[in-house]
């Protein structure tokens, strides 16, 4: 296989991965489902759902912590899914950092 063909194949793989990222939606929760977030494969926040029962002016700090925890969990899930997809695209080839 020549270098031109390899470069073309790598570019096609990159384009497929970008499309998969754009189409991916990951949901994560915190506080036993009191806060739910949805992010895209490129880690853009799509929605936040907050259980009205936890909204209290007395405990804003807890709500902020739950939102952060849910977003961070969603980002970890995106990373995990992308890592799995990369391994699939690479035919199981192990690349450090993926």
C-alpha cells in the first residue's frame, strides 16, 4: 500500500469519526437522577434537566455541584465511546492516548 492510499484512508476515517461525533448524544445523571444532562460527541451541552424538588435557595451549592458532576460524567462517557470507536476504526490497533 502506498503512502497516498494510506493518507486517503486516514482522511476517510477522520471524516467518519467527525460524523459519528456530531451524531452522538450522551446522557449522564447526578444525585440519583436529580440532574440530567445531554452532551454531543464534541462535548457541547445540549440540555439540562433539574428535578424541581431539589431547587432551593437554601442549597444552591449542592445544585451547582450536581450539575458539574453530571456534565463531567457525560464528558467521560463521550471520551469512552470515542475511544471504543477509534479502536474499531483502527481494527483493534492500540495507539497510546486512545
